[in-house]
C-alpha cells in the first residue's frame, strides 16, 4: 500500500493511490534542483514576475477543477475551496507585482564613511513540507516568494494530497516555469530527513504539527540549515464588550468553523467577560448547533467532514476527556450516524487545566468558552498556552482592544474581525506555534542572503 492515497473522508473509500518516490528518484530530484538553481537564480526579476502572474491566472482559470480535487482529498466544501483558491492567486499576484520592489537594494549610511548597501540574493534549493488542511494555500505561501527570489523548490506534500500536489506541479509547468525549478516529490519522512541533510539543500519550511516541526528542526539544526516553522495554534477570541453581540457571535462562529475547524489560526478558545458570558454561550451554542455537516459538493452543507477517521477519533477523545473530568457539553461531541469522518459542531464550557481540551489544540469543529472577570484575566488566560499563533480581540472600544492586543503573546492579533489571511500581511507565531514569517514583505526575507557590499570613500 502506498503512503500517498486519496481517501475520501466523506465515504472512507480509497479512490486513488500513487507510488512513493524511490531513493534513486530522490537523489535525481536533488541533482536536478541544484542544477536548475544555477540558471533560475540568474533570470531577471521581470521574467520571474511574468511566470508568477501566469501561475495566478491559471489558479483562477482552473478553480472548479482544483476545488473538486480537495473536496475529495480532505473534505473541504467546494465553496470554501474556491475561497482558498482566490487567496492563492492573490499571493502569486502579490509577489509578481511587488517582488522586485521587495528585493531592491537597501542603502546604508556607514558611520566610517564610504557607501554601503544590502543586496538580497537567492541561496539555493529549499525543501517545503506541507500539510493537508489548505493544500494550495500552504504551498503558495512558501513557493511564491521563494521562486520570486530565485531559489528552487523541492516540495513534499501531505500523503493524503497527491492529486492536488500534481495539479500544483502542472500549473507551474503550464505557466512556463523552467523544468526542475519546482519539483514535486512523493517522499517518505525518512527520505525527507535525508533531503534536509544533503548539502545541496540550504533550508526547509514546514507547516504542520508540533511533532513534525520538532522532528524537522532537529535534523535541520544538526546540519546547520535555516528553518521556517508554522505549527499549531490554540488562538483566543477575547470578547470584552459589544454594541452588537450578534455580530461578535457570528464572527466567533466563522473564526471557529472555517475548514471544519481545521485551521491552525482558527479561534478555538472563546474568552468572554462575565456580563456577556451567559448571553454569548446561549447564542454561540445555538449558532454552532444549527450548522449541519454534509457532502462537500452540496452547497447547503454547513461544513464538511474532518480530514480522516483518525482526526475525528482524536477530536472526540479530547472532548470525552473533558466531559469525564467535569466539563459541560453544550452541543455536539458525537459522530454522525452516516459514513465518513463527520463530527457535529461542539461547544464545551467549564473546562479546567487538568483537561486535554485546556492545553491541546482542538483541530476540528469544537470550541471552548471561558468566563473571565475583566480584560486582565482575559489576557492571563489567553497567554496560558504553549501556543502563540494569533488571536482576536473584540470590543467597541478600539483603543482598549489595541491595549489588550499589545499584551498577547502571539504573532498576530485581529481586532473586531475573525482571523484570516491576506497576501500582503505577515503570517506566523511565537512559542510552540513556530518561528519565522510567511506572506507580506517579511515572507520574502526568510530564505535570502542579505549581502553587505561596502565601498570606501574615494581618496
């Protein structure tokens, strides 16, 4: 049985299998990527921009086909898949349009006289290890800026996303990207470790679990390779006050239930001040209970299945642990009586630190609601986490919300808005949520050589 399979989470059926790369194929890919780097790095920025712009166009043109692929692979409703694809095309277009300016020389003013500048240059072949939850978007965050820089890419996608991985590869080829500047590899974890260790590879970017990030960082550190890690999150949604509680509830539901709750930056912990707590719990629970999971191809489905049977089982184990230790299950918490990895939208309250749901990331359609006395207690609870990806602060007093945002140990804070992502805004976290940034002007700086060029004053 191959590691790379399309297992439809709506039915549990294996639809396609793809062979894993042989060791010889991995070595061939390394050699080809290294050879391609020598040429790709010398292409003009205008030429790279033209190709990335064509990539963006192809994502737009093929949106229906691409959305259908991931609906089968990981259960994302087609309408959400098309939303992901719009974001993907905007990322390639952003770096096509802004890349040359972002890579421009930075002049310095040396105190000792003369002139100096910092020039951003490519550094070599990179390995990307990508997850299943946003199959196109995660690759775009990594590939778009680094191809614009002039680096080449080896891409190991999640084993359950082989069809979308091949579709991405085809888009690059059809857009005119030179052969081997981007190489898709159906590699094993062991082969990935060998790739990281290979001296021709200069860096690795991982989006995934803490376990995956730790394993990759260990190998990369041993071989002195640069890493970017975008890992898990247990992001707070802090509600301090609201002129319109309904709008806050709607934002909280949206932040929690996008991609069936399988988003690292989804709002997973609702932290609500005492005077709003009861009303929020009532409205939030009702809104979550009203969402009905169903066929990803059915426009009326509230959300899709979890990505796999294992994902559904793990989420339910976390919920059952909480309930067994005294948490209140307000809605959901059960498998649906139908084929597929379907779990009802779930709300927990009265969760305490001895429960898994307090410390662990809930990666699925489940939220925890906490009651706090004031903003200070909200900040303390929000920061009592090993994660530090993002968060939301909701308040009619924007100045107060910004003050609370300043106190959160996270890489991102959204005020009076569900968390999202945009091509021109940096994405990344602190603590065990990872290191480095993607997207925006910071995303193009991660894998570059910032070379100082100094010229003394004329004598």
